[in-house]
């Protein structure tokens, strides 16, 4: 769990540090970095959150690939809408709850 906690709390995977005025191309680069970090996190994820981390990692990879291929505001809006689902929200909440409970420090 320690390796997961260290990686899960690394700022490189936390989307909240995106600048509000970031252009789509910059967001695509940042999402690619986050997707890489999340893909690496899957291997460290404990069983309790492995499926959730896998779901978030897959979504991040798909978002990054889509934005890299088409760095337009219209595509950005489409991608955000596609992944704004109850399933992704639940997976994210499960990970956040697990980290809050198990990753003190």
C-alpha cells in the first residue's frame, strides 16, 4: 500500500492543478503525462481499488489520445462530456476515499 499511496498522492496525476486558462494543446500534454502516471499506478493499486484505478487510467489514456489527435475546443468539450459519467465519478470517489483512509502522512 505504501508504494500506491506515494504514487496516488503525487501531483503529476492530480488534474486539479491544471490552469483554468490552459489551452487544449497544453491540456493534451498534461493529460498524456497523467495517463502515463495513472497507467503506472495500476500495477501498484491494492485489490480494493484496482478496478477503479484501471477505469480512471483507461479514461485518462483515451482522453489524452483524443486531445492529442484533435486539440480543438470542440473535441475537448466532447471528450469531457463522454467521461463525465457516474461510473467514472464513482471510481474517482472510491480512490479518493481509499487514499484518505489508508494514505496518512
